[in-house]
C-alpha cells in the first residue's frame, strides 16, 4: 500500500468528500485529514492510503484538479514526511 499526500484542500473538506474523490481510482484503504483543533475544519492537507497502481492513477489525474475552488497538490508522501513536524 502507498501513502499519498494531498494538499491545498478546502477548509470544508471532509473524509467523506475526499474518499469519494479518490475512490474513483480504486479502494481507499485509509484516510487521515489534518484537522484544526480549534475550528474543527480541515487544515488543508491529509494522507490517503491506496494500492500502488491505483495511487499512481489518482496522482496522475488529481494533481492540479480543481476541488472546492482549490487546485490540489497530490503526490506520494516523501520519505521524511513527518520529520519537520512541530511537537
């Protein structure tokens, strides 16, 4: 399974709407949207778990796709994805 980073999500994005978008390309095994603890809204990015060939198809079609008025940034999670995280 591959982990996909999706950025520039609108603040009203939910796990349901993002899952529906990515499920057009295959089964979504996991989804983790980063939520603001004060407002309860999406902070604009998250991670999707999909099989390799399905993940590649989703990245190819959704990178630059207009979703909720925003142009999505979609790609495989980088190896150091969580190293720069504040604690």
